[in-house]
């Protein structure tokens, strides 16, 4: 799947997730595209470093600390992108989980429609 299609799917997932969760707001679809791009960059550049630095805590928590890292990345994206707000850590954590589910569903639908 090419990068352009993944960004469009991710931005649509960001927009849908913001519609579902009460304390998450995306002002328009352009902001959702920026959120998708920023999250892709942060997940590609910052997340591996954070995971490496927190290996002991991640092992002790049986991997649950990775959810904290995901929420922190969402909160960082909240500060970086105008038009995207998250109502705190717990909503960032919930946003991360819901976003993953919606992105997976949309990518599955995209793959099925390409086969037809």
C-alpha cells in the first residue's frame, strides 16, 4: 500500500475517531491530514527511541507501558498541530486505541475494494 493511501486512511481515521470521542477535537480535514503526518513522523522517529529507553519498564509492565508511550505521542501531536486538541492523558490513550481499530478496519476495507 503506498504512502499516500496510508496517510489518507490515517487522516480519515483521525477524523472519525475525533467524532466518536467527546474530548478530542479536529477542526477540519486538513488538520486531520496534518495529525496523520505528524503521528507518522513521531511514530517513525521518536517512538523507537522511547521504546528503547523504556525497555525495563515495558518488560516489568508486560508491554502495557507501550500504551503510555502511544498516549504521550498523541499529546505531543496535540501540541504540534493547530486544530487538534485532546482532553488529557486518558483521552489520548483512548484515542490511540480507537484510532488503531478504525485504521485497521479502513485498511482492510481498502484492500478488499482493490481486489474487486
